[in-house]
């Protein structure tokens, strides 16, 4: 049975002594991730610390934090990392991202959005400034060496791109390099004008491994077979993938001349009928740019075979909604969900081992698999 052979073939031990697959750097010779990978509990647990805690994760947008004194508690990658964080804008109009766990006994310091002068833990009254600095603590007289810097709320690494915010527990690679290609290619768009549309945003629960969902996103190979509507809007023969260090761009060329971008002179896509820029950023973020705005997709692992995908819609030109490649996103997602769940069932088979990559159409999947096994093997992306 191929499934029983796969664990021994094309795998190695990481520094924790656990088995991880290897992916040949030459796509023409490489085999895909083995089926067992997509349901393995140990791999999933490792990914929490080696992949997700060490990569940049989506937080939200600045429209939630407009005025001095505002506080916004949140959970980083809820269901997976479950890291309690707190965004604040202090009286000097400076933004801070802090741990939301009180440095006394770990209770949540802030439990709701609002406007505050100081932060006060309701468990035992410890107070902090909006910058996280320890201010006071009742009935702590006589405690040696108190307070000290460890009594401040820890600052958490965060970055801003345009109006969007990102954070990492312990980033393994620079944020600027992670987003450089996105800014270079689509930075001319009116991103700052995009506003969140809750009515067009929703979560999808997918009964499949998070990486299997990413595999599906990272190739246009399936479009003619799975997405009849989308296939009519895109010129499949002109569909291309561009690989960068931590990102991947799928360039969707329109089948017709309507509902397309108009890049400025000097832009690499000037004069082309581009219907959509589909960006994947390692490991679990998709930024899809359409003439009407941005569809942000955050892939949130909930277990080895359970994933939540949040579709967040930001619109800058509402008159162009429901047209072209950026229309019917709910239908496209449900089609993807069905095919990914069917694939999850298939990779569990005792008779499935590893597949091969299409050199022409699956370079994005190969790139993702290389980054993923590197992170699992070294605790970073190499």
C-alpha cells in the first residue's frame, strides 16, 4: 500500500526527532506532501509554534482604532495560537500592541473595546498605562525588587501596511520582505480608501487541513474543472504564477476587456487586461485585489482536519461589485470547500501516498510545500 510506504520514503527527522517529509527543489523531480501529513496530529502541533507563531498574522484595520484612548482586545489566530493581545492608541496618538495577560496572575487586562485613560486588571487591581507600562499595584508592599521591567505588559511585534495591521509572536523573517512584492505591484491602487463591508464578509468552516486549503488556492489548474463561472471570466491560457521569497502571485487575465484594472504607464501590467491579482503570503494569508477592492482571506487552523477561512471584504468602488472575476466569491468559495473536503477524504486512503506536481501549473504548490517543510524542520523558513 502506497500510504504505508510514504512515511519512510522521502522523509527525514527534524531536530526534535520527528519525521517530516522532504520536497525536492526541482519541481520536475519532486513529489507532493504525503497524504498522512494532512491529518497528522504531531505535525499540526508543531506547526503552531514553528509556522504560525513565527510568521506574520493578520490583525485587522486601523478604522477600529481611530482616536487616542481607544483599546481593542483581540485573539491572534483564534483557534490555533489563541494569543490574547491588546491594541491601544495612547494619549500621544501612538499605537501599541501588547500582551493582554496581566503580569500578576495572567488574567485578561482588557475585556472589551472602548476608550480608557489607563488599563486596570479587574482581578486584583493592577494598573498599566496604554503603552503597557506598569503603574501601580495594591497591597504589594514588601515585595523585593518590585516593580521591575517584567511587570510591564510585554510589547508584541507588529507592523502596518497601508491601513492594515499585522503581528507575530516571534517573527522568523522581516515584514518588509514579506510584503515588498505586494506593495511594488499593487501599491498604486486606492488601498487607503477601501472600507470594510460586513455584509459581504463571512467565515467558512472547512472539514480539511489548513495546508490542503492553501494547496488548492495556489494553483489555477483546477479552475476549468471546478469553477465554471470563474473560468468564463478568466483567460486560462494566460493565467500565470510568479514566485517570490515568501509570497506567490497568481495573475488573472480577463477573457474580455471589461471589469479590469488600468495600471499606470510604466507598470509591468500596463496595457494588459488584468481581472485580478491573487496574492498568497506564507503561511496562511491571501490578498485578492479586484477592480472593486480587496478580498482578504485568512486561513485559520482549528485542528488537523478542521479549518476556518475568514473572507473579509474591503471596497473602494462599490459600483464595480458583482462583476468580472471578483463576483460570486461565495459560490467560488463553496466550490473550493467541496473539492478540498473531498480531497481530505482521499488523502486518508491507505492506497494514496504522494503525487507529482504539474511543472506548468503547480509551481505555487511546490513553493509552499518547500517553505512549509523548511519551517517545520528548522523552526523558521531557512
